[in-house]
């Protein structure tokens, strides 16, 4: 399904502003990336091109609504609405899908919404297909500009430009259309520019300029639907003898002038092949930050996962650094970086700690973006798209991300201002956090909170621990004491009879009836847990308080028994819409609350049992096929779990600089760090049967505490595993 090019020398050029320092890369890592992985089923990934942390992601839209098409694309689908310029990777909710273009052959107009699946090709920085009306479509991109190339069978050509289009969350609620306001102008016979304001998962504004390399000879505005607020144009062309038409679409959150400036800076020419090659060069420099020795199938899964980790968050600042903030004001971004598409509930767990290792130059920008958001809104972001918060999911998990960056030595943000933002977010109630209620009862009572009462309490406990740690590190002992107390609220919901965290009302009575196997979700089955059941959320406090969890259960043996039960009790009517997917007992790899749990065995009296499950998860729930990802990728979190676990470690507590030793899945790996520093990983005697870590050493010293730290990794060195069959 992929075109693979092998070449000996690649030079990195043109990154965020087209002027990053050149880097020589001696391998083509892009040949191992299969952008179709996860496009079939519930991975919700997309095959189209994007730059690392890029603003645009042009690609095919099979449908504009429905849970199966949240990226606009599903591998099994052969219908085609057209090609839009923006989308999210692996999310459970639809957004973006801006500016749909559809080239078509007038003589075969009835075939224009179909394509030959066997002509579909994708690789890093490139996507193409052949439509059944004989029009070939090719796509590539810079950071802020989508580039299309259409090859027609004749010199007569048509293109639909649909500005009403978008990827909708819930169709029934959006029948009136996504666009609530627009101002679009045909500037001349090659250029259309304007803006649209949309209302979907968030309310946002995007500005654009769209230009063709050949003039259209006729433009017809199509009749608007009853609720349409933006135009649709059918453009006619008489092409030159090449029969090729090219299009550039630049976007901005600021203005049409901003979009034009982005195009002038990144795509002043029409050289499609150069843009495609430049994208590959940039991607090779990123993918080459980890070099592995593995069979081709394993390389394909690994480098595709690494690719997806680098896709988002997106830098939505224009080339001059301006962006539209959460308060709708135009702001100048520090260092021309303002990151959005922050799926924080997901990525704080594994993707962000991984980026701290392999893309440390991005971390200060991400943290500053969150702090800027807090100044504009009064609280740290929950889940942002195009700079706007959709309040999706629970907790305030920008907090552990800030603590992690602080503990790991990042210095590009004000630590005291960061603590102030963390405290304000944790004390001033906002849309998803009611601190008066939380503090009054020491938990969220289910008769006062309509759903997710237990999950909210447990996730706030982790954030509270992070605030306490940040305050302690900065010498604010009073604040640390307050939030340490709050971090223990989870114990108020522990039911010793069921050994579960259970819903309690304002009178201190447990919710009845109670079945710890029944999953709940606010959209599909409201209850006390978030896309999970009581078994899965039981382990949330273990991110930061394993001793406390052991004490509740009655010691290490009881802790181990609880883990054993968790991984062996069969699921009851698993439902993927309730987060019950890719199951081992009650472990649900398809959703994030389970991702750290196999690593808790490292703190039990049976650590190799956890290593057995890590091996099973990697080999049963990840594959190099379109259906090779079971569960939403969620902006790279699923992929990050795979990368880290393959290397042999994972952050149970993503904020304390520690990675828990597991069982590597690679014979050799090298993390290529800044300044030529290398962190080498080897697994001696590894095989399909020798899957257990007998001993791990760092720089020839035995690791006795099951932990390696971020500073140890970043100093470089040798992590060696000795693998055994039992």
C-alpha cells in the first residue's frame, strides 16, 4: 500500500519557518511508516500528509459525520466527499475538515464520488488516489499550506470548492450546518480568500487563501441549503496540454493577510515534488531520533507509532508568530509557537513524557501555550482545538505536564507563574471542576454530580498531588500541605467490602446496586466512571500513591492478588463505546485509564507477570495492518504506549521523572539525543519465548528499584536487559 523510496543521504530543510538548521540523516526511516495503520476500525487515524506539529493535514473525507469517521476517513469506505485541509488524529469526536475541494470530470460526473481502492497510495508527506471519473489526486503539505495536484483525462476540468463542509460531531445537532458566519470573496480568476466561523466541538474562526496555478474560466455559486452560511463554488477550467491543475490552500487563525503571509513564506512556488521531498526530509530527521534493530514488520509498527506521536499538538501560530487566543484576541506567540490540538487527558500519560525525551525543543512552547491559555480563561486547558477549549474529558491534567517539565529541568517558562496557574485552576471552579463541592465532602457525591463522580474525584487526586509536589519544590509548604491532604481524598471512596472505589452520596451512603464490571460513559451510559468501570478506575491513584493503595488493600500480597484478579476476571458484555476494547480480563488497552496498570506489577511480588502482559498487549493489539490499532490513537497516546513499551519502560507516574522498567520488545535501540548524545538499549537473549527481564543494568550497574529517570536517559549511556524464558 505504500510507495517506498530508499536513498542514502537526506538533508533536513524547511521546518516550522523553512529555516531550521540542516541535519544530515543517513537512513530513510520514512520507508517504515505505514500511514494506513489504524485507519480501519477504531484507531481513527488518517492516511493524508502532515508535517510534524503542523497546522494542516489535507486528506480524503469519506463522510462528514459519524463516530467511525472522526478523522473523515475509514479504510473500508469507498465513497468520497472530497479533500479537506485539516483533521485530528485518532480522536473519538469529529472536528475540523475545513475547505473541501473535489476535482471532477464533467463527462463522468456520476462517478465523481467514487475511487479505486487499489490505487490509493500513502507515504510520509504524500497521498494519492485515482477517482473513477479518471481524475488522479495527489496531496502534500508544508506546515501551514496544503498542496493539491490534479491530473485530468482532458483539458476540460471542474473543481468543487465547498466552504460549508466540515467534520461534524453529532449529525442530529448539526443539521443546521457547521458554519455560522462567513465572508468569502473571489479575488480574481485564480484566487479565493475569506474566513468562516464554525460551531461544532468548539466555536472557532479560520481564515484562508486558496489559489490555482491556472485561471478558471467560469465560476458558479451553487444554490445554498436552507441553513448554509458559506458558499459552494463550481469552477471550470480549460487546462494547458499538461492536463494538470495545482492548488495551494493556506490557513490562519488570525486573518486572510496572515494566510497569505503563510503561503508566501512556505509555498511561494508551485513545485509539488519539492514540497513532497522537503516533507520527507524533515520527517526523517524526527523519525531518526530513535534507531532500532528489528524485523521489518516490527519496524513498520514502531516508526508509524513514532510518526503519530510527532503529528500533534499543532503549532497554530502564523509564520510571524501571531495567533487567535482562547479569548478571541490576536496575540504574539513567544518564539512563534502556540500549540493546540492538546488532547491532554490522553497525552499526559505517555505521549508527553516521550516528547520530553525525543522532542525536548518543543516542551517549553507547549507549556507556555497552556500558561497563556490560563491567563486568557482563568484555568489551564482541558482539551483544545484551534486554540479553543472543548472541555472534553475530566481532570486538569495540564498540571502534571507542567510538573513533569519542571522536574525534568525545562527552564523556558516561569515556574512561580506556573504554580500560580496550577493553584488557580485547582481552586477557582469552572465548567468541569466544582471545588466547593469537592472540598466540602472530600469527594464528588453522585447525588450532586450528574455523572463521573468517582472518576472525577480520583483524577483530581492525581492533579492535587502534582500541585503539592510543585509547591514543595518551590518552597511553598503551606500550599503543599493543602494539596497533599486533597490528594488523599480518593481514600474516602474506598469500599473495603468490594475493594473498589465506589460512588458515595452526600449522606455518606454507597451507590446501590453496584456492579464493578459495568462500564459507564457520560454520553452512552451515564454513571460514576469515565469510559470505564470500577475495576479500571481503581488503579488511578496508583499513578502517585502505590504505598497508599497497598495499605488500603492490606499489603503487597493483597496488591498482587488485586492485579491478578484484574487481568483475569472476564469482561461482561464489553462495549467499545464505553472504553471496553482490546481486553485482557478487565484491562482495556483501547482506552487510556488502563495504560499504566501492567507496569504496577513491578511493585508487586510478581513483576514478571506484568512483563507477560506487556508482551501480550504488544503482540495481540498492535499490527502493521489498517485494523492494527484497537482503540482510538487519541493524538498519539496509543502510539506512545507502544514506543515506550517496546523500548522497555513506561511512566506509571508521568510527572515525577521516573520510568518503570518493563520488558523490551527490541533487540537493540538507540535514542539519538541532542548534541550527539546516545542512549543505547540492548536486550540480550530476547526471543519469542525469552520475554522476561531477568536483570536490567544502567551503565553496568544493576537497577534495583525498577526505575530509570529522565536525567539518566538524557545523559546518555547503556541500558542493558538480560532476557529469560521464565
